[in-house]
C-alpha cells in the first residue's frame, strides 16, 4: 500500500519534493498501463478535516490506481502501511518522510501502541487516511471483498471520524498477484512478465468514492461494536463495487493463474455467487 500527498496539502504545506516526483511518475505509469475513470466525490464538508477512507484490495497495482484517483479529485490522503514497506530501502525512507502510518501485523504488543497512535493521528490530521480493511488482496474466486478485519472500523469508532468507502475495479488486470510475500527477485518474475502486456491490453481502472458510512447508531463502548461497524463498512464497499463490475457479476474475465481462490466472500450479492 502506498500513500498519497499532492503538491499542496489542505493547510497549505507543500509535500516533499521526492513525494511530488513519485506522484508524477505514478500518474504517468497509470496512464501508460490503462485508462482511469473516477466517479463520486469527497464532500466539501469532509475535506480538510479528519477522515478515514476504506477501499477494497484487488491487486498489486491497485494502490497506484488509488493514488492517481485521489490526485484527480484533489484530495491528499496518507495510507496506513505494513511495517515491511516502510522498512524497504529507498522507498521506505521516502514514505516515512511523507508521514504515513505504520502497522506491524502479528506483533500484539506493538500493535496496541500503534493503534492508539493511529487513532490520535486520525483525530488530529487534516489529511484523510486510507486503509484496506481486508488486510490483503482478496482470495475470493470472484474477487469480491474478503471478510476482512475489524481494525479500520475500531479505528474509526475510537477516533470518532467519518468513514468514506472507496470501491475499485480493473487494477487486478495490470499485473498478476504473484505471491503473498516477496522474498527475493524470483518472486517478482511473474508480476513483471504479466505487466509487460498491460499497456497493449489497456485495462480500464474504475474507482468510485461512495457515500459516507453512517456509524452514528453504533455505541463504541458496547461489546461487538467493531464487528457491527465493520459489517456496515464492508457492505458499503461492496455496494459501490457492484455497478463497477456489472458486466462481470460472478468472476473477473481476466484470469490470474497465480492468485489463490481459497476463501468465500460473505459480502458479495446473490448475483455474484
């Protein structure tokens, strides 16, 4: 996952030169690989204030597409990133300088402190934060959102901020899934090979910014609040996804032989069964 800062943030601060360069390269890359269509808006009343953006995760390339989509509609978010990305050489320091939030999965003691820091950052920032509630690229055969985790929902409840769903489709056609973890150059071969033909195929990237999710009826202090909020968030993402893939209601036409299909989405509509 990557985070986006535009050349000028809502409070007038200018993003680091290295990040502006990365954004320019990203926009060129997305335009080279496919055609981007963006629908929906982030309401004016939610701009320049704390906001949590939640998106479905469909492929290795979808973070680049989200960056380009956010840039197009003029918002300036950061992502909550896996610690491994922030520790990468070259890329990691650039992302850290840009102020993105870190999460280390599987380290309960560290995660507790990071959750508190993320909630505080979300409450006080004037830039939206983007999170993938699923935590990984979907393994559902139809590429519908996975069950996901309650972290994003609990974060929104703890910080008391609005939640806006983002639904996307098409980025899975840019490159293959490849592997869950990258341990060396060999793990990138299938991804690199699949990406070589993408500019010739020109996949359509569709990103939709939905209506804010109403969590007002959920009491954050009651047991199960995170689960209920998570269900509403995931359903909102799925509802926004349906029209984006109306001509692919069951399974994606693009076949990725490397992506696992060992889970079943609990959110997909009956027509997507």
